[in-house]
C-alpha cells in the first residue's frame, strides 16, 4: 500500500499537518465508505458539504483527511492535507494511488450532448474486432475486457474511474474508450486522466438545470479540450455550430469530421434506409448497419479516431461495416401479424428526439402513421419538457405523453409542463397517460398494420424510478408484450 507522500506527487497542498509516511489503504469521498486506513477527501457537493462528515470519517478509521478548510481541532494520529480544490485533488490523488493507469494505456474520451454512448461503444467494438483488449466506460455498462458491469453514471466519480482504469490496465487493455459527461468535467471527475484523444459530437439543449445557461454548458465542455496535453488529438464535428470553438484553445493536434464542409475526415451519405447507410468515407464507399444521418456522424467520428490512432483505413471500414450500435439506441421490434414497427430509442433531449423522428420520416412509406410515446425525466432540466412535447407533435401523427423516470416529482406536474408547449392543433393529436405501461399498450392498440411506434427516452434502461424506488421496467419487454396482448 502506498504512503501518503507517494499519492501527493502531483498535488500542491496549501498546508500539511501530520505524518506524511502514513500508510493509505483506500480512498473515499463518501464518509459511509471509510474503513481503517482510508484517506477521506471532503468535497463540497450540491446537496451537502463533505467537510461536515470529517469527524464521522475519523470515527470510522480514516487516517488521512483531504479538505479545503482545516477543521478547528485536529485529531492525533490523523494526517491533514489542505488543498485549494478538493474535487480536483480527488482525481490527482486517485491517479497516483492507482499507479497512473491512464498513462500506460491509450484513453480516448467522448463528449457532447448526444452520441457519446454510441460513439464510445462503436469504438470499443471496433478495436476489439481489430484484435485489441479494450475497456469501455459508458452510460449503459462498463467493460473491463470480457467483464461487463452495469453503470451507475455516464462518467464515474474521480476515485471509481481511476479504480476502473487500473482494473483495465491489470486486464492488459491497450485502449479505453470512455464517455465524458459535462457533469464529470465540471466536477473534475476526469482530473488526473491522461487522454490520448478527445472527441466532440455536438452540443444542444440539455442539463440547463445544472449548468444554468447554454454559454456555461459550452464553456464546461470546452474545458475538456483546453486541458488536453500536446501529444493528444482533439477530433471535432465541424458541422456543429460550436464544433470549432471547442478546439480554439487546445494544445492537442486539431482534426475534424464533416458531412458538409472540408474537414480532416470527410463523409457523404449516399443511401439511408431501414437496412442501414451507404456512405462515402474519405473517398471510399462503405455500407453500414446503422440507421439515420445522426449515425453517419457517429460512424465518421469513429472512423476519424481510428485513423488518428494509427489503424488502417480499409481494415477499419471493413470491421465498422458489420457493427451494430449501442443497446437501446434505435432498436427495432416488428410485430408478427400486423408488421407494426416498434422503435426503442434513448432520445431524451429535444435534439435527439428531432433526429430520431426526422430519420423515421425519411424512411417511412406514405401510408405509415408514426405514434410517439414520450416522457421527460423528473429532477432534471425542466425547460426541455415543453420543447420535447412540441417536437414529438410536429413530427408524429399521434403522441402519447407519459412518464419517463419521475424520480421525486409528481408525474402529472411533469406532464402539465410538457403539455404547456403545445397549441390547440397539436393538443388534438395527444393523449396523456402517465402510466408508461398503459401508454405503450394504448399505442399498440391504436396502431394499424404497418405503422411505426417510437418509444423514446428510456432506451436500454431496465427500471423506472418513482419516488426513490427503481421498479423493473423495460420498454423492449413492454412493446413485445403489448404486440402479443393485442395479437398484432
Ligand atoms: C448533480 C450531480 O452530479 N451529483 C453528483 C455529485 O453529488 P453531490 O454533489 O450532490 O453530492 P452531495 O450529496 O452534495 O455530497 C457531497 C459529498 O459529501 C459526501 N457525503 C455525503 C453524505 C454522507 O453521509 N457522507 C459524505 O461523505 C458525498 O459522498 C459527496 O462526496 O457527486 C456524487 C459523487 O460523485 C454523484 O454520485 C452525484 O451524482 C448524482 C447521483 C447524479 O444523479 N448525477 C447525474 C446528474 C450525473 O452525474 N449525470 C451525468 C450524465 C448526464 C448526461 O450526460 O446525460 C453522469 O456522468 O452520470
Ligand atoms: N450524433 C448524434 N447526434 C444527435 N443525436 C444522436 C446522435 N447519436 C445518437 N443520437 C440520439 O441521441 C440518443 C442518445 O444517444 P447516445 O446514448 O449515444 O448519447 P449520449 O451522449 O451517450 O447520451 P447521455 O448523455 O444520456 O449519456 C440516441 O438514442 C439517439 O436518439
Ligand atoms: N444521463 C441522463 C439520462 C436521462 C435518461 C432519461 N430516461 C431520464 O431519466 O431523464 C441523466 O441522468 O440526465
Ligand atoms: Mg451516454
């Protein structure tokens, strides 16, 4: 086990009190996870202040306390480290505690409002197909080579992420592909990670509950690129309005991808239908199994990253051709009798919903109705609620407004806020059924042969969180059961 001095190597503490040779057995930012010999890092959160739990951590056996303000009285046999920012210190300390795993592998981070899971998962599957051992850190699950664990966050906290990276290094992974959420950048969860590459997908409306303004949301995303080292690459979407802004102040090698304008990696969609995409990528024609223009962007980003990482163009395209996307993203289910097409998709932002519905519009026949079942999560950005309802109405024949994860909120209040975005004409095509299971059944009962039902917002999720309790719920099971129930 390392001693305190060894895990402070990259840190400039403001004050140190106590023995620097104290052995550190584990790290914790949560006092409830402290055991004998733990270094407890007190961080100020959005709900409580970790500094209020220092005494509790010591009572549970903490031998080191990292904090921004020293407690008024210090305990004997405990070492205290005062730092300017304990969120940032947590990442630096964790990186050192776990032996700087990110410096021994190639870690590529993906940020952006939409497409992170899809892009990171495609990269993971591509590099596995190319013969490498890899790690994946995503919203859906984390992969340590062959081991798969369900995720709790898109990007884990500063300590958990370094622990995961260490396990990946121990499993001989050469590459790690990870999602980098804006919350993670803001809370310094990625501090101490050495990135070989950073990718930007797009930025649209989300998380304004947390970041308050769109400018602040952009600033936070840009910080990921500002902090990159010179030996990394920064790959951006040149077609996104903010794509080039992201690279403005980066020291990394700048590169871009585009379907519309000159860029390092240029693509063109030649065909786009329900069986997949045919694209020209960097002068080479290729077929992909993924559906929709937004996936053309994801594929092009993945291609660009693979070339940046030194892979062969033709081999990359050949392997990429056979890959499917991430679970719960544009997953299709056909009813056996009436051939109703059910689409389960994780679109939970206005832009994602618009993209998915635009894709469906492009691909459907004139006679096919589109029925959209959609809700908005509780305890999350409220301003997206009316916009998502409006987007659903503008691009569907019928809409059933329902619950997503209401969390601590009243589902009917969320539905009122969604409905507030609709005018009278739009309201005419809307039903409001807060019970998501009933909403899905109703969509199926209303559908005629050949129609399309979009279940938006929950994708891969296997639960629905209501009043702090996660009940089993899976859109993919519900659509299949409803098809059976109505013999459709
Ligand atoms: C808003 C937000 O991001 N919150 C995260 C944040 O919690 P917080 O700041 O509210 O923490 P807090 O409850 O105030 O506690 C402050 C500190 O005191 C500690 N504490 C608390 C109680 C106690 O008894 N003892 C103790 O030591 C806590 O462990 C914490 O370190 O820090 C926690 C530890 O890292 C996270 O688990 C928590 O994620 C919550 C659960 C969450 O829902 N986060 C979502 C919004 C999130 O992060 N999402 C993004 C993806 C979004 C997207 O792209 O769509 C993600 O990366 O997952
Ligand atoms: N490049 C893209 N541009 C716009 N929309 C996209 C893109 N890729 C995927 N989407 C849409 O956004 C939804 C979420 O995709 P994905 O899970 O890959 O994004 P994410 O950034 O990981 O989301 P989260 O922030 O929840 O982790 C998809 O189900 C699809 O509807
Ligand atoms: N990572 C996102 C997921 C949202 C998914 C949606 N189903 C919801 O619950 O709002 C978040 O935590 O905001
Ligand atoms: Mg994700």
